[in-house]
């Protein structure tokens, strides 16, 4: 979705309305620091 992940993660979350939860950012993270988390 061409979201600039590094600028979106300032609060530890991606809040972009363009995010469709595809997981590509998690798959390609070079430092393996991104993950999915289910919030209640």
C-alpha cells in the first residue's frame, strides 16, 4: 500500500487508513521487529 512504515511507527502502531493488514511490512522487515497483535 506504499505506507511509510518508519514514519507511521512513531507511537508503536500503524494508524494509516491505507493499511489493509496485508502483512507485507512484517514479512519484509529487515530487523524482524514488526508483528501482528490482536487488541481487545
